[in-house]
C-alpha cells in the first residue's frame, strides 16, 4: 500500500514563514523541522512533510499562547 504525503520544498517553507531559505535549512539540519534529504550528500534536496510543518506551527502557537 502506498500512502501519498504532501511535501514542501525549503523555498516554499521559507516563503510561507517569511524566513531566509538558509534558516529553513538550518532548522532541518538541527531537527527543529523534520525533513528528508533526496539525492547525494553533496547535491541533495530537502523536503519537509506538510504535516510536520503544520505540527511545528501548532507547537509554536501553543508555546506562545502559554508563556
């Protein structure tokens, strides 16, 4: 069984969150934003599952609502 999952590029996430693309790459590298790498180490593309992005935003909203 194949499950379809929607993914966002780092550029799409940067645009949605009004961040620099390098910030998104850094967030993926340090684990703040779950992601997968496609390709070789030197020439890889990062994809962020849409559900993980939504969870990240919900977590941020929860933390800011409950200081």
